C-alpha cells in the first residue's frame, strides 16, 4: 500500500463477524477499522469462524485495507490492586493474542490501566509483568499502549509513563503506541496549538518509530482538562483544522486513523469524507 494513502476508518461492531465489518467499512469509504475482541465490558469472546475470516481477508486485499486495530475490553486493568482483576487481564489478553493470529500482522490496542492508589511506579511494574508474560517472539500482532487523558489514577497520561512500560518489556519489538487526539489534548499536550511541539516531545521521550496508529477524536474539553470526553470532528475544543493537520502531518502519514467519535455509520461516513477532503491542506 502507498504509505502516503490516507488509512482511515472507525470503530465497528464485531457481532456479525469480520466480513460484515469489512463490508460496512467499504460502504462508508473506509479502508481500515477497529473492533472489540470481546464484549467491551469483559466476558467470553465470540468464536471465530475461519471461513468468515477467509472471506474478509479477500475483501480487505481487494479494497487495499491498511492494518486493523483490535481493542481490548475496557475492564482489562493489568495494574489493578485486585488479584482477580489482574488475572482477568492476563486471561483475556492471552486469549486475544491467540485469536489475533487469525488475522495476522495487525494491531491490538489497550488502555494501560489504573493503579487505583498503588502509585504510578507500582502500576507500571504490574503492566510490564503482564506484557512479559503475554508477548512471545512468534506472535505477528503488535500490542499498542494507548495514550490516556490522565484522569484519576490512569497510567499513560504522560509520555514518560508509556516509555517506562516499553523499557520494561523484554521483547520490545512487539510493542508500540496508539495516540488518541482527545486523550493527549485532555492530558495537557496542545496538539491544536503546537502539534509539531507535541510530536517532537513524543519523539524525544518515546521515539516516533513507536507510533503505529491514531485515534482521531475531537474533545468536549479544553487542553489539560483530564476528562476524556470525545466529540465529533469539528464540534469540540480541538477543531477540524487541527485534526486535519494531524492526519496530514508528514510524520504521521500512513498510520491507520481510527474514528471513535459519538456517531453511527452515516456520521462516520461524513467524517471520513470530510477528512479525505482535507488532504493537501
């Protein structure tokens, strides 16, 4: 695929399988998508149908899809103070890594978690422990740490926290970062007013080579609010022009851009078309 092509899509329901998600993506002008690996509130994952996957892979090739982004359930918290919660994180992620091999070479994104009063250092150590138990040299899936808004005891609101996790991972070639525009703005990184400065900071702390995917969201709150409230593109405090600068930035071109805005399919179709029109701005 041409690395300059805009790889854009949105979060889709996986209830009807991969082929259905692929056809929905094509119907709204998308060439990638994100999906939950299981119920977003946790629980057992739906069985994968190999024939459905086969049909999807053919459709994806025919439509020049970019890399897909799977999303872990929200309840996955590897740095919880509760052993039962940490055990679920391990069980779910281990199972998800096996399932992801049905669609090899894609991304698996997760929220690093909340230390719930244990402290950032303890939280990071627990996340690292989980990743070192999960990641294998054989897996084709790259695990992505999502940048967070820094609300409460969330880990990942600062680039330095993500860097500390990466530094602790033994097989670090299997780990990258997904930058969420709403989250980083809410965390205090002014992507609307100083995108170059934010990217320079990311490069200095983590390294831009680690940045593998983007969540494209406007924010209901001003920079530094630590709230994490997504808005439709152009209807929030980041704004359409700033979002357009993100997806068109030379250092970010070619990365899959996933919309997580409060929309249904027609709304996503409008946003995808709007952002495609921004090419060349």
